[in-house]
């Protein structure tokens, strides 16, 4: 059991410094875990990752953090003591194990593989969940939006180092590792046919009774698409409808349709879009006692690409997808630019309606 009584600390959690992170180990953790605990400690940085915890089948194993350093400099959430934050972040890991296991099952029909990395932004904090091997995962916390990307990259390097120690292949979490482009002869499946350009492959859908702003949002979605990374985008207002644009018809994407058709993938994305408001509400409810702020951004990184959720108003959100694992980060950047532009349209609409 990972109760407070069964925990032990390799370093005092009261007097940790920047060079000596606080460590908390559950009583069942063996000395052979020391190398992995040290790897976690080495990943911490004030300008990046602030807390890391490891779990096995939902049970807490150990954590390391620099929360004492942040607390002394006034960087912790207002009114929260260091020890309280540490306990809360460990609880986050337990909550995510359950929530993301259900999310993983919900994503399987898209035929893009298992969920290997999740990024959640709640207010000014970012939480990371990384699959290491079956039943084993890491969670991380970065405080401050400016620390999200460096914290995420630190988590990716850490999980990859775990794989190296275990003599396994890394999963290129987040597409942060630049991989060589396939040779021209390997890019297309033999006999694959279809358009080779964005314009020729463009497909759009519109469902429901969206307002006049939908045409401008559609133009932005189409402009954001790229054969190189962002392959599908949908704007969803759960109260009134959905519009989407994609380039899934591209011939170069044929290898990703071995077990699912293009119309089938669109239908499943629409199904996910219909479920997301309930999933987000459940996550907000489960995590509100642990982290302040509402969930406004999520990256669901799977074996083949990723899905992106970005809230763009009080209800409306964007859903995006890339099928390329080595372009997950680049597609994420496109989604952020698109979200900023769509938010401006939503603000303008809401201002005129009032």
C-alpha cells in the first residue's frame, strides 16, 4: 500500500535543494529501482519539469520533485504548501491511471494503436502521462505554461532512457525525435491510388445548425491542414453541430488505412467528438480536487500519430489528428495557431451577441 505511513524518503522533503530533489518511495520499492529514481531526479529543472512519479498497475512506487525550491521562490499555486502539493500530484497519477485506461479503450476503434503519451493542461499547470511498458507508467507536472514544452520534452527523454535501460526500443513520444524520411519507394503502398495534393484530397463535412461564423472557421481549418502533419480538423459546438476538414484521401496516407476505410475513420472521429464533452467533464470533476483550473488542452499521443483537443470557448472545441508519429509535435503547433485564430472569432461572436 502507498499510504503516508508506508512511504520513505531517500532525501528529506523538508530541506531539499535544486541539486538534491525530494524523493518519496513506497515501502514495497526495492533498492534495484535506484537507477530509475536517479533518472527521474536528473530530469527535473526549474525551467521545465517539476515533479515526476512512477506507478505500476495503478500503485504508486516513487516520486521525485523540486517543489521545495519552487515553494521558497513563490512559484507554487497560491495558498498551497509544498507537502500538500506533493500529495496532490501523486494522487493525480492514480486518477489518470483509471481515466486514461478508459480513454485508451475508447480510442482503439480509430486503429491508430495504444495510448502512449497524454498531455493535459489545467489552468496554468500541465500534467504528463507516459506509458513505459505494460502496466508501468510515469506522470509529470510542470507549473506555468512557459514550462509545458520543456517539461514535456524532459518526460519524453526520461521515458526513452527507461526503455534504453530495459533494452527496449523507444516510442518517439511526441514525435520529438527527428527521424529520417522514408525513401520515395517506401512512401506509398504498391497499387495505392488517390490525390497527391492537399487541394485534390480535401474533404469537408458539416452537421447541425452552426452560426454564420462557421464559414470563417471552416476556412481557417482548411488552411491549417497539411499533408506533412495535420491531417484532420473539426470544430465542434456540442449545442449545435460540427464542421470538419481533412486530407485523408491523400495517396501517401494509404498505409494507415490497412484496417479501416477513410469514411470509417471520419465516422470514428465524429464519434469521439461526440463523446469528448462528457469525457472532459468527467476529467474536470475527477481532477478538480487535485489541480486548480479547467481542462483546456489535451494531446492524446498514440502509436501512429495523435489526437488533439483544444477548448476555444465555453463549450466549443477543436479536435485535430495527425497520422504521422514523427510529426506529432509539428501538428500540435498548427493546432495551437488554429485555436488562437478560432478563439478570436468566438470572442467576436459572443461580443456581438451580448
